C-alpha cells in the first residue's frame, strides 16, 4: 500500500493502525519516513510515532532517512533504520515472503515510492 504522499502525526497513526488491523495476509511490514514541515515539534512527534508503532501488531518496521532516524521502535519484532529507499528495498527483499503486506507511509518529500521501484528492479 503506497500512502507516501502526505504525512502528519494524525495521518501516520490512522494509516498504521488501519494497516495493522487488515485481515488476511501473512506478515505486515511498515516502511515509514519523515513527516515534513512539523517545525519545532518534529523531534517530539517522530519519537512519539515510534512509541505508537510499538503497540501495533506489525511484524517489522523499516524507518528511512534522517527524519526516520528519530522513529525508534523498541518493541517491534524486526526494526531497521536505513539511509534511503534503495536500502529499504534491500531489507524488504531479505525479509518478505509471498503473501506479506507492506505499507509505505511518509511525507511526499521523503520519496518512499522509490522503495517499490527498487524492490521490483533487479
């Protein structure tokens, strides 16, 4: 599910919560990136998002980019931070099996749609 065109604290939580509750499929992985234009509350909101994600039923999380570095998940089964979408795609290639689901969620400027592009190439 590519929802990487707009992100703020409320939309991130809503998308992640809905995704975690989807029936069927095998494993659920979220690839998350930064929420841009939050100003002075950016650090606080990214840290809070990591805590929120820890309470969801997700099998793995990949946080991408500099803002993604602040999204720290301590209780998620598999948590990775990577520098860019190409590295995120590589992690997913190593972790996913047929039937698994992936959510891409970040502000448009984070360019997470490139995760899908790199995942399907090579």
